[in-house]
C-alpha cells in the first residue's frame, strides 16, 4: 500500500509555526482551553477536571451524541463519534474497497479524499469544480460518472478549497439518484453551517445519506481530534463501529467533553466563526477587486477558504514561496492539483487581517510589475 505525498500538510508544517500572517489556514478563529471552559458551568468544569482518563464508549459519549443529535435534528442512535472527519473517511473508504469498485470524488478536493481510495486500489472518478462553471457542483456531471460498480459518491459542501455549495434541490435530486441505485451518498459538511448568502440544509435530513462533520473547521477546535458521522442505516452503523474498533477503539475522552461544551454553546462558537469569516470576506472582496488584473477569483458561497488564481496562468508555488518569505502563508494550488490557483483562508484571523492584505497587496503589485518587465 502506498500513500501519495501529502503536499498540503508538508507545506503547512514547514511554514505555519514561524509565520506572521497565516492566510493558508482553513479553520475558524482559534480558541484556547480557558475560553472553552469559560463557556461551561462550574459543574461541567469540575467534571472535566476530575474525569477518569480511561477508554470511552466506542460509539462516543452518550451526552455528546445527544448534543450532536439535537443540532443535526436526528435520532440519538444515528450519531457515531469518531476521531475527526479523517477517521470517518478512513472507515468509509476502507468499507468501500471491494474488487472492481469505484468512488466518485470532487476535483479539486482535500488530499485525503483521493489518497485513501487510491491507496486501497479503488478506481477513483472525478467531477470537476471548475472556475469556468463558477465553481458549481453539477449533479448531472456526477450522475454521468456513476455505474453499477460505483460504491460511494462524495460531496463536500461548503467545498474546500473553493467555497462552493450545492443547493437543497440539487442535493435532494442527487439523493434520489443514489438511493435508487444503492450507491452511498456521503456529505462532508465540516464547514457547515458557515455561509455567505444562501444557506443550505444538512444532508442529515435525508434518509439514505451519510454525513461526516467535525470540530476542526466551523467548530475551530482541531486539537481535540473529535468528529462525528450521521448514519440512519443501523447495519452500516454496526460496520462503522466494528471498523473503528480496529482503527482507534474509542475517542479522546477529554476531547469529547470539550466538544460537548462547544456543541452545547454552538451559537457562541459558530457565531464567532461566522462573524470573523463575514467581516474578513468583505475586506477580501475589496482586495480582489483592486488586484483583478493579476488575480482572478470567484467569491466563496460558504466556508472559510477562497481559491484565487494567477491570471497569467503560471504555477502559483513561486508566488506562494515569495509570500512566505514576506511573512504571509498561502497554500499553493499544486497541493490540490490546480497549480495556477492558491488557497487563501479568511476565517482564522480575528485581528490584523487588513494588515495581512496590505502586505499581500505589495507582493501582488511587485509580482505584476515583474511579469510586465519579463513580457
């Protein structure tokens, strides 16, 4: 088994810890342990500090599952807590890996989407989230890729890195298609419910859809390594439970308790993410308008990332390297197999976002002048 190089994490690990302005991050604003515990009642804080550091329940703590079920509007039994959305993806791809099977994935997309099935020798088929189509997720294109050997179709809405979304009607249509053919429809919703304009509903409302979510993006608590799956089919839930018994056994019990506090106070946690992303996106729109000769973009409809491109069509890695040298971290597009693009995160910085854009503006102007000189 071979896993392709995780270019995005390699890039982030190289620069992320010694950078002034992080515009590569895909999360919301950072929380401290003190701030999370500050949301809790005195009883909850005492329970956290005095809980026994032992194995938890394989399906997750009952109280956390109940809080997630309340948010998602599903039965308690439909919730499986996992070690982040990453473990959910491992479980789903592992179970899909049958001889001759194929899976349908977005391109561009998060590296894990493609690396896992490729390593398991699943045939991977891609539908394009392309700028020529305004980063629209096209259900008809997805349907045309499916056949009798398709095991799984993966959606990511809001989408990383473009910020694209799929409408409720389009999702309903795709759900009808997959359920009639016995294809598993998986909706990765780690950026839900952060939207910029039209909001869409979670696929958790659909009886034959599988939802994966976590506390790393819209809930920006990535260090607790906690996520969840919504699955209405009890036979599939049993298979997930059995698979994760081999992979991770149970969750981080301290992380589960922090996750529950965040979930119980989700109006505050998600509200902070939405407010930060909305304010920063407004500044980003002005910035992109000022530099439209050099940079192209399509405003994201959800999430906390945009996917601009160099209008020259050149590979953005040199541009991103120059930005890193000037204290600005961006994510090169070749990390997503789209070399002329780069990912720009606008949700993590609660302060100095305007300072970051000012410095980036100087880089863009110099880059544009250098290209004109070459021409």
